[in-house]
C-alpha cells in the first residue's frame, strides 16, 4: 500500500479534532482509498494551549516552517484561521508543489483567486471542503456529484449562530438580545459576535459557493450583506401570522436570460506525481463557465412555512440546491464544530492522497475557470417581494400617504395588517409588497421614513418563494 505523510498547521479545536479523527479511523480511511496517511507533525501556538483532544508532545512543534519545509511532508493542512499567517503558510506550501487542505473560509473569500492561481502555477491543488457548512459535503457535491448540472438556485442556511438565534425567537418567543446572550454563554456565539450576526461569516461561504457553482471568481465586495440585528420579536410574530419563517439565507440565483457560452475549452497542463513511476494521464479539458449573471446575497428572508428550509432549527446548517437536470436537493447537518469539520478535512485528505498517488492535478478543477464574462448583479436590480414593518401615528390619512409613495414608485401592496389593541405614540403597520426591484423599494422607504407620521426607521425583509 502506498503511503503519504500529512503535516498540520494548527492544533486547536479543528486541528485536534482532525488528529482525533485520524486516530480513530486512519485504518478505515486506508482500507477505502488504498493509501495510508501518516500524521508526521503538527505545528501549534503553544504545547500547553487548551484543546478538546490531547495531542502527544512528540507530534507537536511551534515552528510551522519546520512542518511545511519538511521533505517528508507530502500534504499540508492549514487549520490556523485568519488571513495573514495562514496566507503565508499556504503560499509557501504551494510553492513547494505540496497540496494544501484548508478550512479557512475568510481567507478563501478574501484571497481565493490568488491562492488557486498559485496552486495551478506550481502544479498542485488546494482543497477546501471544510470551508463551507462544516461536515456537509456541499463542495464535493457541487464540484463532482452535480458536475453535469447548471445551477439555477442555491440557498444556504450556513451560519449556525444566526439560525440558533432566529429559531429560538420563533419557537420560544424570546427577544434577540436575550437569545444572543444565552448563545454566547453556551459557546454558540463569540463574545464579539458581529462576524456571525452581521452576516459576514455567511458572506464568505456564499462567495465560495457562488464561485464554484458559476465558474468565475466572486469578490466579497460584490456580495450584498445584511445581518439579523434588526429582526425583532414583532417581525417574527407577524411573519408567522402570514405563514412565514425568518431565516438568514445565503442566496445564489441565476438572473433571467442566461445562455451557455460558446467559449472554447481551456487546457490545464499535467504536473509531476509524488511517485515518478506513476503513469501520467492526459490533463482534462477544464471547461469555462457559461457567462452567468447571478445574484449573490446574504440577508434575512421570509420563507414559506411549508418549505423544507423553514424546518431547519438550532445550530444546524442546510444548503438547498436546484440543478437544471437533477432538480431540487437538500444537504443538512452540522455546520461547525471540531468533529463535523474534521470529517470534511478527512474527505479532502482522501482526495489529496489519491490525487498525489495517481498523478492527477486537475481531475475536476476547483472553480472551472475565472470566466471573464460572468457577473454579479447589483442588489438594486434584484427583484423580490417584501415584508415591511413601519411604526406610525394612528391618525387618519396615514395609510394613504404611505400608499401614495409606493404607488408613485410603481410598487404594489398585496396586503396590510394594522393590529388593534396597540397603544402609545405609535403603532405597527405591516405591509406585504408585490415583486419590485430592491432599488425602487429602498428609495420609497427613504421617502416614507421622512413622513411626520412615521416613527423610527422602516424594517424591510425580503420574501423568498423559491420559484
């Protein structure tokens, strides 16, 4: 049986989880792939740092370069996180022609195009299954399982913290601040939670999925992002009365009118194998993308209660994928944690070991091609339906003034709820709007906010019907 050696950078939560998983199932992995993986060395910040699973001192080093530069290390796993040192580590390993496994979504979001170009330049590969949705094998499914499909819709509940908060608000009637504090106490949310609750973590993952699905690199600067800080128990309650559940969604959808490209295929060159005796197969033709115009966004959405994503609760993740051939599919599981992430790293490790020993460097390319004519449409051009909540003075003529502004913007109102029993300086007014461009609705709401009868900032949440 052929053997390869793994060097890991990072021995914290994820790194120790990978060590533990290999300790449990290395023989199982070898029996399934026909290659034995040996864990040669792990670079750590400190020998005595707290970690979920103990790692023998003999396996650890505090010098990452000693691991990456070791000629007996064939595969490098970067599990330190961040976008500075991790970037340096990956570049150094790729320069040496060593395949790299990473779980680093933030790094891929910010520098993925550069890193994948470096991997191609140096004749090696970068594997990233653990970067999106933890233990859910969504990267491999999109890249290989659905290789014969065009993707028209991808919707992801890909941040467990936000899903936990919104689930408890819906199921228990709790308010946002209370649930956030409890999530922090239980370790589901960080002490500084903005990365999660402001949507940036989900944005990193949305960009990776969009780039993979549509074949051109999606810059994070092009992704519209909104978090869940503004979602109140009032919004949850009225959405429920209307038959909807609120979820933070990563949304990747084709705009109307896309056509397949006639661009000729791009060839990728073959690269040397770890074992020179292994015969090289001809490099496959890596086809370019189809020039898609797509929406890539992260924001809270009203989901019909009868849709499968409405039933995803607690810290779980789910990704809904619609392919032009396969139709609708759903991937569900834990999106974070030491064991779920370790499972994804082992999946990449199996691929890296097989690719090394068989001399394959471009079996299925990571992002097809950085297609020149693919584009992300701006949020103001995205058309959807809307839930709008206003706090207004309960005086005659209020609704007429608001309706006039929407009418002037050519935005239709499908329903209005002004509940009885509210007292005070203002009362809630809930409106459901017909399909309209985001730019038109945002402009109308700015005008409505200036009305003397409107108190406070309007709340607008888009409605997703999965058409």
